[in-house]
């Protein structure tokens, strides 16, 4: 259960960022909603179904792991594009972009 909670949390955070980054507006806004994260925790807790002492921490663990995973996905997927944009702006006065 612990391994499943950790992997599920990592996937929840990473795929959540991918969802809001690449899905168009009406549905893309659902990705970063608290309701989607709560449904994921509920589904995991329901899947464990072994009492509150296992289901509660088992459902909370993916949420705790998902937050750093979300920011890791942001660094991996969005930061290179941002750095490329800043590099283009920095080199523009010197003609570095046009060469």
C-alpha cells in the first residue's frame, strides 16, 4: 500500500501539471482544482477499504507527495521554455537570436 500511495501521489502531481499545461481551457482548469485531488484521495481510500487507520493515511499520502511532484513537473516541463525565452530576450540586442 505504501508503494502504491507514493507512486500514485507522484503520478497525480506530475499528470496534473501536464493536464493543465496541454489541455484547452474549459477542461484544463479542472486539473488544478482541489476537487480533482479530493476525488483521487477518495478513490484511493475507497480502494484500500481496510478501515480508517489504513485508508486515511493511505489517502493523505498521495496528496502530500503530489505537491512536490507537481512542482517538479513544472521545473522539468516549463522551466526550459522560460529560460529559452529569457535567453532570446537577453541576446536580442546583440543580434544573437538572428544568427
